[in-house]
C-alpha cells in the first residue's frame, strides 16, 4: 500500500483512520456497561454463543486476526491448538502486562473500554471451552485496575459472567489479577509462573501453553487488544475485517505515536499505514525538528530511521526491513536525541528486568550496560563497538526467552545505522549532544519557531 | 566493613496481634477463593501485607506462608523478585519518575534530578517526614503523555520540573492531590488494598478521570475531522548532527574505565547465519 502525502491530504484523516476499539472513548462513561451497550456492545456475544465453539474458532481464524501483543501469531490458530475432550480444565489468560518500553495501547483501552475485553473473553472462552479466565494486569496502573474490577462486577450482575453465562451448564468466572512489577511477566510462560504465585521466569518449551499452561492445563494466552478485537469481528463480519489491511495482515489496530511528535497519542487505523502517513495527518514532528530514529513496536524491535518512513506498518512490511511490527509503539526521536544515550537507557532496562534464569541474558545484559555507560561517558574504546556486537550476538537467539533478543535489538540496529555517532563519543571523549534540547519543554521559550520544516 | 543487606528476614517473625490476624485471615480467604490453586494468591496476599504495614515485613511473609502452606523461603523468593514490593519502611506516597528512554529524553531525567535535589533524597529514599519515597521507574505505558510521574501508581501526565516539584510539595503538605487520569490520591496502604483485589469503595473513584486522556483521543478526534493536519518533515539527507566536540579530559591518554573492564567477555566467534535465532521462535511464538 503506497499512498503519497498528497493523497493523504486529499483523503483526509477520516478516510485513513479506522476507530473501532477507540470509537467510543470520547463518549461519557464509555467504561460502564451502559456506555458500552449504547454503542452496540455485547451484541456480538449473542451471535457467538449461537454458533458452535468450533465454528467460532474457524470464524476468527478465517478473519485473519493476528496477535497484537507483538509476535503476530494467528489468534484463531492459537485457539485451535487447545485439545478438546481431554477432560482437563481449559484456561484463558489475558496478557495485560503491557510493559514494553514505548507501548501504551492496552492501558488506555482498558481505562476507556474495558467491556470490549470482557465481551471478547466470553466469546473466546465459549470457543476454547474454558470456564475460568484470568486478566493479568500489570500492577502499576491502579486507575485501570479500578475500572476492570468494576466492569467485571457489572458483567457478573448483568449475567454475562457467572452461572450459565455460556448457556445451560456453561459457567464462566473471570479473575482480575494485579501483577507486582516485572517486565518479564509479559512473556507468556513467565506470566503463567507469576500467576501461579512464583517468580516470573519463563518456562522451557515445549510443552507449549496450549498443552500444558496454567496449572499444567491447556491454556490460551492472548494480548488484550487481540481479544478485544474479537467482538467487532463477530459483530461486523470477517469480510469487513478483511477489507482493511492486507491479505496477510488484515484488520485494524492501535498505533501509539510518542516522542518528539506534534501530537502524540493513539491512532487506530488499518494495518499497513506508514509512519509518514501517520505523521502527516497528525501534524508531523514537533515544529522545527526532523525525525532521526524510531521504533516500530517498542524498544525490542530494531530501530529504524527516516529512510523507513514509507514502510507499511504491518507484519510483513516491517519484517522486510529487518525489524518487527511488535506492539506498534512508534517512539519517534528527533535530531536532538543522542542514540547512544537512548540505547544505553534501554540496555539498562533490559539488564534490570532480566529475570536471571539464563546465563546469556543475565551476564550479557550486565556487560552491555558496562560498555554502553563507558561509551556514553566518553570512556570507551573503538574496539568496544565490536565487543558490543559480539556480546549482543551471544545473547540474541541463545537466551531462554525473547527478552534477550529484545536486549540485542537496539544494540545491533543502532550500530548498523549510527556507528559514526558511537565513534564520535569515543574519539571526542564524550557525548556531543545537549540533553536539554530534547526535552518536551526545550522549545517553549524560543521565539515562535512555528514553521513546519518541510 | 560494609553492611550488606541481603533482604533476608530474621527469624522467628513476630505474629500479628490476634485481632489483626483474624481480619487479615478473612481477607486472605476471599483472595484464595478466586483461584483454583491457592498459591496463585501469593502476589495479591503480598499486596495485602503492604496494605497493612506499608511494606513486606517478615511478619507479613510468615503470614502468607502460613495461609498458603508455603515455606518462608518460597515466599521470600517471590517477594524479592517483584519491584512493587517494598522491603523497608517507606513513605505514604511512592513517587516514581519514569526514566526509561522516551520519558528520560523528554525530561524525565531532568525531573528526577530536580526532585532528588528538591527533596534531598536519593533513589529509593524517603523524606524525613515519612511522606514521600522517591524512585525512578521503568516504562509505565503512558508514553503518549511523556514525561510521566506516577504517585502510588496513579498517572501524572505531561510533567515538567516545576509541576513535579509542586506535586511533591502538595503531597508533603497533606493537600488533596488529583492525578491527571484517575481518582484523588489515597495513601500507599489503601492503594495496596486495591491491588490485593479489594475494590476502592470511595464514591466516584471509578469514574474519576473521565473516559480517556487527551492523547488517547488524538486519533479519534482526527477521524471525526476535529483537527487540522500538519506536514511531515522529510529527511534532510546526508546531514549529521553537529558534534560539539568537547575537549578530551586528558588528551592523548587512554580513557578511564570502570574497575572491572579487564573481566569483560573475550571475543567469540559469530553465530551461524543459518540459525540466527534459537529455539525461542518456534511454533507458538
């Protein structure tokens, strides 16, 4: 999909954007049962419950919905992996641990529209024949926890949950579970260990959660946005869903624009929109500045530069340029930002959040931090750049889970695109950037520098 | 001799007073009933312990172990893994400044430095009046509102140095403080009780903050034709940031390095390009 800036301007944002999950966020009391039902909420549930579970799975599979938590695994296929007639309880666990740096879509979604998730959960539990679902919400978002607790209570009171929620004899419980601060719990098997009351450390796979997940029972772990998208697909049809995006990446999704942009925020659009289009319709970078580097889907996805403004933001498009769509967390940094500083901070994050279970990640992230801090402070050697690459290479693909791969991504990609800037820190014995220029208030007192730099 | 605190509780832990124990045991039974397996209740129970004592004490850990049939070692292992469990007495208000990359760059670093100076405390330390514990935190999923400060895990969006200083001053003065999105602040213990799964009973607490913050609505407003479009700044090809080229500290001398540089990993061979990723990207990823 290639649309030029002129076409965008002609089409207008109304034609480019596609608010579905965010469509009711500006209505009063959108988080309540009444607010949600006023916009057609819980209409899909009736349709889904009238279908056989296998038909629901097939329908979601046919819609082409792919996981919105980062990996993009087809949601319907994940559901299909659950063995049927095995005599064990099945569980649905919703991953609401949103902690990937830059990612900020599930939290506003749950704050404004928690019932879309609950309706999706009921449909999903009908499909995979589960009678107990868990929402694992990161603990550090108390206002969202309040809304979820309240929404679940409303859904019980209205009969969408509890005894007979899935038809005669089909009970359904939802437990809202608050985490306690650990990025690693966003990794699905670490999340399951955490939900079982243990340290959040990833499990060896196989067995995959579909076979032996929570309490060693068949378990589906899905991202909030994936499950919340299901009611709209059932209600408006898989053809409608497939009319957006591409063959392999159909549908709508939430893009989160942040950083040095004129108008940061949530932009719900068909998959495959480009960063240029998003910036074009949202007012571009902050006045007087230009894009230097950005992440397509959080800090674990290799960073991209202004060469990649026209890359379609879908699973295939971003993959083709050596990165990943991830969580569609578009963190944009302008020319005032030091790449070495940015990568050092991300690396400190990975070292802090490494669970310590496997050696490459635990030791490797420690050494990456030592080297990055030295380089940022002007104490590095040119040979350190190869050493950084080498250590990252010893983490990437050799760690127990994807946290290690995520730690290597910013190192590899920043060395690829900005090696000269690293060298500048080393040969110049220090950082050539002024951090005060990149703050949100840096341009406040400059004399109305309002022209958009085109 | 440095005193190294490993965070291990001294034994035996004193018990809660009988009435407190009875009340907490009733709460714990409610929490445990939510799960098919009692051990799943450990994280909420640790939040519950913080709601009683403000941090996780050895008494609290012993209580959790007793309720769940675990050893104190098993409980300690979990309590020390997660960053939201405090391991020493701390303030009524946990003030966390996001200093992950995006917030740091947009001003989080400056805010954190200013608050340390303003309050006279370092990372993880509490003011003398016991009101404010300051720490830097990782990404809290509000990047479109950067720079972000969290107080008792409520959002204070789009902060500046001045607004953050004003915020902590108000907290220390005991004024009612309302976050950007969420309910008026309550103290750390009451917040911990919500985290343990006991809903906030204050009238209006759920509704406070409205449906969504302004940044959350940015796309929706455009889709409704509310705001004018801007223009993308195209790349200026070939241009590199101007280096300020600071003077080398000691010209001609090798740079000073951290003390254990000599221990850094030795070079190793490259990975096999046919297998760039390991077993973690199979089937179910």
